[in-house]
């Protein structure tokens, strides 16, 4: 199981949505299935949602993955 975290340990990876670099000080979380890092704001999360996910160490799935398994969710 992949744990939600914003600590990239000084890695830089592209955001799966905007393709800009994600750094350890950016608010980004990793999808539990496709393992893409996504800036939380591009997935419709509020800062409170993001912090709750971090605190509870909940598994999280990005919209890209959700739309792939449930194709009618984007309608």
C-alpha cells in the first residue's frame, strides 16, 4: 500500500496533471495506483483535505486513475 505523503525527500518529479516539477516543499501527493505525483489543487482537493490525508496516512487515488477505471465519471 502506498502512503500519502508530501515529502519527496528532495526528489523532483513531474506532476501527472500540469507536468511542472514537484518538489518537497510543494503540496503534492502520490496516487496509490498509478504512482503519479499530483499537486493537490489540480485534483480538486482543498488544503484541509490534503492535510487530513497526510495526517491519517490514507491511500489516495488521482482523478486520472479514477477516470480510467470509471470512464463515465468525466461526463
